[in-house]
C-alpha cells in the first residue's frame, strides 16, 4: 500500500472500535460503542436541550412534563448562565 492510501484508510477510524472488531466483539457491541461515541459529541448540549424543551412544555401548559425536563437538565452539564436561568424559572 502506498503512504497516501494508508493514510486515507486510517482517517476517521476509531482505534477502540477497531480493537473491538479485531478482538472478535459482536457487531452489536461495536455499533453500540459507535453510537455512544456519536452521542458523546452532543453531551455538552444535552442540559441546554432539556432546559429549552422544558421551557417549551411549560409555555404550552404542560407543567408536569416541563418539571421532568428541568430535573433532567439540572442533572446534566449547564453553563453558569443556564444554571441561573434554571434557578430563576417561574412556570
């Protein structure tokens, strides 16, 4: 293989996923890992997403479901301004 084709073949390959495949792990286990890795990219935003989802539910009058989303948001990462926003919510 040439250097260029070796480099392009290795780009975008997750070393852990590759080791799972080489160790004989099931396709399902490797797919689950990749799904988790993809979800991890969005993890910093999950708290904000639940906060905004809760705000929308509260606005629409579904206060019980809004409270559930606010509880989820509080358990996830929020910036200091989002924490303040959550603390001062009146719905």
